[in-house]
C-alpha cells in the first residue's frame, strides 16, 4: 500500500486581509434608507390561486411565497381581488376560510405576516386560518424590530389609557412598541389598536403618533405592505386608496410585450421614471381574461379586451418551457423584472 501523502499547508500571506475582521453576521434588515419616498409599488392578484391548492399546508405555503416576494422587492400594497374563478361560501363553524373563501384566507395570512411579531398576539386572536402560522416564513422587514434595535419609528399596539402629567393631565394611551418600557402618545385609542409611532430618544418617554406612511415618506424606510380586498378586477382600480389612482398599471400575459420594453426609451412601452403609484396585476390559472369575463361592471362599460385596462401589457417569460407559469412564480419573476423600473424611479 502506497504511503498516504501529507496535504500541504497553504502558506499564509500576511499581506492578505484577515478573515477574522470580516463581520459575516446576518443584519436585521439589509434595507438602508437614503431619502424620503412618496412613490409606491403595488401588486394585485386573485385569491382563487388559494383554491387551486388541495391542502391547508399548500395554501399556507403559497401565501407565504407571495408575502416573501413582496417583502424582498419592497411592495407597498397587495390587492387580493376576486376573479370569479373560485366559488365562495360562508366560513365553517369555527371560522375557517381556506376552502370557503380563498380571497379572505389569502388576505388574512398576508396581513398576519406583515404585522411585526410583537403585535401579533394582541391583533390576531387564535384563528383556524392561522393554525399553522408557525410554519410560515419570516419576512424580517425593517419594521420587524428587535427590542434592542434603534429606529426613529416603530409599530405599537395600545395596551391601556393614561394621563400626561398625572391624573388631571391630558388623555394619553400607552403602547407596546416591542421595547423594554411602554411608550405613551397623546391620543385616545381603543384597546388593541395598531399605531405607527415616532419613538422618543429615551425609553419610557412620550412618543408621537404619525401616519402609517410617515416612515416611508419622511425617512425612506420600507415599512411593509398594506393589504386590501377587491370584489372584482375593476375594483382594483376604482377602490385605489391613493389620490389620483395608479398612474402606471402593468398587466401580465403571455400575449404581451417583453419586460425589456419598459426600459427601452425608443419603445412606446417605455415607463418614464416620474410615476407616483405603479401597480402590477397578475392573473390566476385562467389568466386575466377570465377575471374580465366575470366582471359585470367592466363588461357593461364596453371593455372587451382585458389588455385595454392597462397602460402596459407584458409577457414575463417569453418562450417559456412549461405550458403554464404559476401565479406565485410569476410574482417573483415580475417583481424581479420590474426592479430596474423601480430603481430608476427611486434615483430621480
């Protein structure tokens, strides 16, 4: 038997930087705010995608994928709309909705995941929709702060009333903001009310109630996403919460143009980096065409081609190898493809 050769030790080069000086710990949030941001990114998708999953675990996992993609790509609003492709009925006796109302189930799980962990117990009572919530992925967004982390803003939940300056002082509310000590604000709130707060420099001091969009607009933080339900495809637009509505809407279809056209200045589909509120809309198994066919108001208004509802009509994966692309896959692909459009807007 040949003698085993001894492995040569690599000669250390003292000129090379030492790896011991490199901090490889995972940061709480990679997101670094630079300046205030008033423009928003929204996505809309049908709740019927939940109905196409056969088990609770699959439905739960699908919702988790949508939430993860939204967090990774800094989506500000998620709209769950009814495309008429899944029958709905009243919830089961215990309130479980995964099979009875897929639109609400998706809305419910997405709302739960967006909520900072320290608020969930107060804002989300025990519910069968969330019975496997422990298996859902962590979003770890900038407002999901640990107790020892500093940020000028926090999300809090009201836990009791108090008075500023003693018993005869101004009415105030104490909040649990995930800190060692409670924060008080000069606002009267019902118990278990969520509030965005500008926190004091020292713990246990008085905070300031601010609008939910203040961290984004004033400091540029990505502060999670809001979730709303829409009763139809058309309601995605007519019930838009932003002043003036969405000024750029992107519909997705295998019959659209490529995403690259949105960045090509010479193409008619080019998106100028001056938009205020952009929404990208995804279809379910039957596509957005099926959502239009189920929307009476749009049909009565004379809309015959679903692409006419959108400013841009794009094909996310030209020449796809699979016959179909699942909606949760399309969300990842679409948000990744639109990243350059969002970055161009942020650079202005």
